[in-house]
């Protein structure tokens, strides 16, 4: 076989293989594990969906592939998606604007009904991300901004902003109402009226004006994240000043509360001290009352004791008087009379003993007086006898010893007889 013939055969073989490859490439299509493939058959236009990996007959139809899951970036950073700024703008209820950078994950449905609807409306994954995902996200960001101020989005309500955007992307835009409200400007401290947007609630859940378009197409979104909120420089300065003012107000409020608490503590301490002093006074008062009652009881006891002693003294006096009366009735106070009698006689004896003169005339003639017998003895002894008799009579003292065999003689008559005899004797001696 000549070289020319071999060359013709080789060229023919290559041509046949090339045509066969072209014809084979249009007849089959391969689906990857992370994609969903749709084949639109020629002439009839039937859509055949393939969600599992493998090579399928395409019959030279139109093949379109959608990612099962994708990440949509709305970022100002060029290295995340493209080289241009795709961040989303947001406006807050205080008029300040900002741009939000971040991303959101979205996932295609697996049922033919939703897939046909998506393919019929958008026709490509690029159109889905730009015309559907981004549009829904922009609307959610636009309606979430008026729910708070720029300062709140910067600090305490940042997470709430993220949650509001995510819920509106999934379920639809909130139904809101706008009401004027007076608030205190943290910068000036003056009251000002602002329009506050509030979400309408239904049974404790937010109401939505319209359903999210993503639900119509069965697309799921999740893992919304923000990596930056960029405020214009003037807004950042204002936020910084507001933050400082808020911190100052917070400090002032904290100090006021601290002072108030200190005042309450001082008041409570004062009340405690007052109560303590009051109870101390009550204790002192009770002690004084108890002491007074004790003294009163002691005084009453002393009075009762004195009365008892008085009664006892009276009783003792009455007893002694009765006893002396009985003694007097028994012996006529003989002991006292005898003591007096002895004392008088001692005094007479002492007086006579010290007298040096003559008691009677030195010469006495014998005889009788009135027929009486003469009286013997000296005049001094008779005088003493007379005085003794007189003393005994004054004391009603009977010095005679009564005879037991005879009845008692009247002592007063005996005393008068003896006194008469003594007087007659003294008269005789004087004569």
C-alpha cells in the first residue's frame, strides 16, 4: 500500500472520529455531584431534570446546570466576589445611611415543579442570584433599617438587625407602622420628636405584608452574616459623640442610682439607728418603770411592815400594860413602893446624920396628955417614925406582917392609928 493511500485512510479516520466525537458530545451530558442539570430537548422542548451525578443522554438538547448550594456575597471587598463593591445600602430612622457587607447561603429546591418555575423565570444561576437573591435581600435590608437608629445598629441592636433581615428574606417584608415619639437627644439632652417604625404583631408574631418570593420558588436561605457596616465619616463622628454622650449619661445614671442607693442605705441605717435608740429608750423606760414599781412595791412592803410593827408595838404595849395592871392588881406595885420607901428613908437618915443642933428641948418632964400613957424615946426617933409613917401612908405601903389566923385589918386605919400615937408622943416630949 502506497504512502498516499495510507495518508488518505488516516485522514479519513481522524475526520470520522472527530465527527463522531462532536456528535457524541451533543448526545450525552454529565452531571456533577454538586449541581442540578436540566436538559431541554430539541424540537419538543421537554425539560429533563437530573439531580444525581452521572452521564445522561441529552439528544443534542440545551443543557443548563444550577448549583445545589451557593453563596451570595454582597461585599465591599473585591477579593470575595468580583472586583467591584456589591455592598447593600441601608438607611436608619435617624436619617443616617450606611452600607452593609456580608454573605448569605442559598439552596435550590429538588422537586421538578419548583425547578421548572425557576428555570422558566430566570433560566440561569446568575440570573437567580442577581434578579432574585439580591433583590429579596435588598428589600429586607431596606425595610429593616428604619426599625432602629444608626447608633443602635452600631452597638446594642446589631444582632437584632441581622435577625430582622434574615426573617424578612425567608418569610417576607414586615408590616410596619410609623408613630411619632419624643426621645431625649443624647448629644444635647433636649427632647425631640422622631418617627419610630414599629412592626405590627399578630398573636405574638410579626405580621408580613407579602410572602417572600423565595418561598414561591422553594429556595432556602441560611447563614446570613455581616462582616462590616460602613458608615460615612460624618455619621461615624456623630455615632462616636453619641456613644460618648450615652456613656456619660450611663455613668451619670449609675452615679445617680449609686447616690440614690446610698441615700436609701443611709435612710435605712438611720431608721435602724432610730429604731435602736427608740428601743434603747423603751428599755430604759421599762427599766425605770420596773425600778419604780419595785420601789413602790418595796415602799408598800415597808409601809406594811411599819404598820405590822406598829400593830405589834401596840399589842406589846397593851400586853405590857395589861401585865403591869395585873401586877399592880396583884401586889400594888410593891417593888417600886419599897424602892421609893428605902430611898426616902435614906434621905431622912442622911439629913438627920448631918444635923448638929437640938431636935427637942434638953429637959422633958414626964406626964400624960389627955389621960394617955407617956411616950418613951427621944424626939428625933419619934420624928423619924412620924416621917416614915407619913411616907408609908403616901405610898399606901403597909409594913406590918398580917397574921394568918386573923382576918386582914384595914391598912389605912392602922396607919392612922400609928400616926396619931406618934403625934401624941412627939407632943408629950415637947412639953
